[in-house]
């Protein structure tokens, strides 16, 4: 059940990240949601392995937003550099 919440929070985090990074994205809404889920999974795995936070809590949610933001930044950087060549 824990991982189901990770996916749900990741979807919400992806939607929040899309609100903060508006504009035309190559992948649009779907890619942003997938990157939000991936950021939440990454944040959950790393945060729990390093004992930064437990399975639930507000800090976990903030970590998920941070993970999604990092992945979105990497995605935007990768798509901008490949489209300019």
C-alpha cells in the first residue's frame, strides 16, 4: 500500500511541478506526470535508504517535490540541447 501512495503523491507532485513550469513542453502533461511519479519514487528510495525520513510525512512530500523538480530540470535541459542541434 505504501508504494501506491508513492505513485499517487508522484502524480500530484508532477501536476504541481507543471504549474510552476508552465509553457510548451515537448512531452506535455503526460511526461510531466510521469516525471513527477519518477521523482517521487527516486526521492522515496534515496530518502529512506539514507534515513533522511520515514515512509510518510510532510518532509517526504517535500522530498518528492524536490525529486520531481530535479528530474524536470534534467528533462528540460536534455530536450533543449537535443532540439538545438
